[in-house]
């Protein structure tokens, strides 16, 4: 039985890569020093895999920024605007991050399938030419050999690469395929003599593929086989089930197939029944997406079942996906509850589990290790820390009525209009205001104990008062408190809820040098006490304008945490929703007439298959409705989403039944609003009128123009005015200027619409 992982986290145990990258970008580190750090990390990760007892050391998974970008560079598919961008390394970083000095925009970045990792989207122009070079990977394979390890290089496959790319037209991109196939053949030919196996990732096989794409897949892999008959290729699929693409994968003539048995355990039996004799099977039984110890007993039963059928010499055991999506080493965690820590495994520990599973199947028993694993799993599943009967009871007693507001939207609209007495085109912001150095400093000092809790609270209150003062001066209509007390929109709530714990070093790469440290949701979720109400009541006390209460929604908290895998996600989400429902009611009681529930992650939680999306959306939207529906008709519920691709899910967005939704729109010319018109979306909409991702101040005219565009789609009495997203990453100077222009633009618009204005106030 062979053992391997699909990839190791690159960032380093102590985020060495992050520090080196940022040092290099600031000019504090030379190119050589950056390469030294990278080489050291690679070597460390290889040695580690070898020492853990894995059969192979995965090579080519490391990257200075992103592995998709690396492949783009290896193919020589560098977009024109980066020609002459400097050294190879500077060109590489310019592609990833843009070149501010020369005003060259970066390549687009987007989420890697349904993960929170972002890759750099390949840009292929019509008639794209390539200039391939695979030396970097060859060199690493040689280095691994010199260290005495067996290398298994990994390449992202051509079909997934093209399917994820943009530029030109769809058909012009696929016109590149014959050329690309030749390049892959040359890569395989170069690598094959030096390695037993080459891993080719085709996660596209876990998505809905058209008949013609499947045909293309087969033809391409047939050519690869013919062109490089000696290469032993392991075709990997992950993040879902291969389902109806199984025949395509089996016809690929690859030497092996990898399945993600964590995301889709049920697919094993179909594959076992159909696997041709020449193919090996790699089973991903150790979760590359989550931080829990593997249940070795359950994994062994799948593996034994497969070994019985195929013989263990045709089997690999591995991680379900690359371990890129989990933190590096649990050993660094010294302040976790030891009992809970004992339920977890990070990348390093997962390698050990894979080795253990392989040895066990091969008959090299390690009863102590297996026993430890069993005890850890038992301790987790039988533990009262994960189980709260009151929470379970409350979830069971959720009734359909609890998901419905008291009255339909049209009635609520009238009542809210009376209660709030807002002008036409109400102006507001999305929640956060600049997180200044002063705020970060106070937070640091408070954490270190240098600032007392009272002093910290006083500081935050002063900050809120200032933020409210600015908004009053600007003349905004609906104010916010600015979120200065929140480090992060999920962590802040996790810290106050039962069922969560936090790591000190559990960093996961999000993109480039950027890492996130997701909270760990390990047990039943409940709320000890109000979480935000006192801050918001204070903020409301400072103004006669309506203050908008601000909460992160249940789906977003779920999507941005490491979530327990011993309870359905739907159920966990319902627990979160109930806890937040209490908070919503506390806010209402505290005098807040407007409450916003951010669901920034709703879309990224979508499964990769369309027919599974429905089920997810059903429970996700129910969770939102459960969160908000306890309030009176006069309380106005807002939601906010940071993206603009709504067409496919608009039905569900409407089903949220929010009174107002704010969305990202400024970058797409408001055209996305057509979908809302087509759908006859009933409620009010605040399409972001300027992009908050850059310090650029939008002019009054420009904002006015956007608003006029929006009015082509939205009735005047349903149009709200706000920026695209929160202002946390902005500085004050541009924030004040931008919002000032926004308010002015609205004043001009109101003049034009003064008749409508009278009608609405009447
Ligand atoms: N209320 C949050 C903020 O303004 C929303 C952030 C988000 O949508 N990502 O920062
Ligand atoms: Zn946003």
C-alpha cells in the first residue's frame, strides 16, 4: 500500500513564507533571501513527509504565491501587459498583485472551487502563444532524489486549467488545447524517467461537466497517454463526488485515480465496481479541509474493503485534497483545552495518520497508535462539551412560523416608512469604519494587559462617538457604530458563543501572503449573554438618526469556521441561527429599529453540483429567516452581500425576505440589476455606488451617474445609497471625501425627484 498527500501547506509552521514575502515586497529582503526561505521550507516539508513514513514526497505543490499562477508561468502564458515588468520574480509578483508604479492591474483572483483559497485566474488571449519551461519542477524532483526521497510531482491538469481560465472567448481559449496538450506531453516526458508517479489534479471532475467537455477530456488524456506512454499518472479528483464523470475518468488511460472520500464517501462502491484492472486507486480518507482527527477505524474499513477487491498493491491511501486548507502543526497550540486539542489533527498530524493507515493495511500493526486514535474519537463523540441538550431541544422545536415575519413585505414597508420616516434614497454605510492604527494599538495593549478593560471600553466608546459624529456631520440618514470592537466579523461572534474555541497559530493561506485563522466550532452553539447590544444601544443614544445594528449571519459564521463533522452542517447552522435570533431580539429591545445581518459567504457555501445547491440554499435561507423573523413589522431587516453574481440564486435571495439588501455593484455598471428587474425582486436594494477596495475618491458626478443607472432598474422609493462594502480597510481622509460626495449626489438627485419625495413621506 502506498501512502501520500496531495499537497502540503506552504506558508510554514511560523508563517515564514508570509514574513519573507512581505519583507521582499517592502524591499527589506533580497531576492536571494526570499529564495533561501522558500528552499528551506520546501526541504523541510519534503523531509517531514519522508520522516512521517509516507511512500512519496509531493513536489510542485509549493508556491511563492499560488500554484495556478505557477503553472501559467511554467506554460509561459504571461499576459502582454506584464512583458517588460522586470525580473522573472518581479513579473511573477506583478501578475499576482499588479504593479502600482506602472499602473499595471493585477490578474484576477477568485476562490478555488468551494474553498476560501484564492487562485490567480489564467488569462488566455485569442491566439495565445506559450513558452513552456518545466525546469523548476525538474530541479525540485532532482533535489528530492538527492535527499534520498521518492518524488511525486504534481501538476494541475490541462482541462481544469482551461476551464478556470478567462480572456478571449470561450472557444478561443479551448483552441489553445492542442498546443497545451503538446506542452503537457513534453512535461510528462521530462518528468517520467525520474519518478514513479506523477499527480495530475483535475478537480473539474467533481463539477457538472457538459457532454462536450467530457469528450474533450477523453481525447486530451488519450493524447497524453499516447504522447508519453511511460509516465505513470495519478488523476486526482477532490472537493466532491466524481459521479457522472466516472466513466470519463476511467477512460482517461491514467494509471491511477484519486477519490475524495471525505467530501463524498458514498462514491467508493461505484468506483470499486468499475475500476479497470490497469488502474490504481488512491483513497482520500484523511480530510484536507478540516482539522479533526481521522476516525481510523472507519477509514480502515473503507480501505480494507478496497484492498479485498483490488489487492493492497493497487491501493494508495492519502489526504482527501491538498493539506493546503489546514494549519501546519497542532503541536504549536499550547493554550487549547487539552481535551479538545486531542480531537484535532493539522497537516503534520494528518501525515502521521496516513502513514499509520498504510502500515495497518500492510499488516504492520501499531496497536497503541490505533488505540489512541480510537480513544480520542470516542472522547469527542461522547463528550458533554460537544453536546447541550437544551440546544438540541430548542432546535427540534423550531416551527415553520418561526421562519416567517409577522406580515408580508408590502405591509412591513408601509409600517417601516411611517416608523422611520426616511427620506427618498436613504444613505447609509455597510458597517465598519476605518480600523485606524489607534484602534489596533489599543487592542494590542488591551490584549497584553497594558490597557485595563475599563480603559479599553472607554476608548471604544470614544471611537464610536467620533464615528457617529462624522456620520452626523456628513448628513448620512442611517448610521452605524463602525465596528471598532470587532477584529473580524466571524471571530468576534465566535468568541462570545458557546461551542467555539480558538487556536493561536492555526493559520491557513487565503491568498498570497494573506492568511486567516478560522475559529473552531466544536460543540453545540449557544449564546451566554447579549453580544453586541450594549455597544449598539450606546451608539443609538448618541444620535436621533436611526442606528443600524450589525450582526454576522449564521451561514457566514459557518462557512468561515472549521466546523465539527459529527453533526450535519444544516443542524449546526440552525443552532447558530437560534443564538443570533436572540441577539436580534435584544437589539430590537435595546431600541434599534434597523438591523443588518451580513451574509458575505452565502454564495461560497454553494456545493459544486447544481442539484446539491438547492438543498444547501434551502437550509441556508431558512437559517437566515430563523435569525431575523422574531422582530416586529416595524423593525427593518437589512442584509449585505459582497458580490454581484446573483442571477443563479436570485430566487433564494428574494426568499430571504429582507427589507433591504445591499450588494456590490459599482464595478459592474449596475447592469447586474437587470436580474432583479427580471425577477421582480420586491424589496429595497442598495447597490454599492463606489468601490471601497481602493483609496480612490469617487466624484459627485460619477456617483450621480451610477445612481441614475440604478434608477433604470429600481423604483425610486426602493433605492438605497451606500458604498460597496465596509470601510474597515480605508483611511479616514478618503472615507470622508467619498461619503461626502455620495451624500451630495443624493441631494442633487432628491431635487430631481422632489415630487416622488412628497408622495413617499405622505
Ligand atoms: N459589516 C461588515 C463591514 O462593514 C461587512 C463586511 C463584509 O461584508 N465582508 O465590515
Ligand atoms: Zn461586503
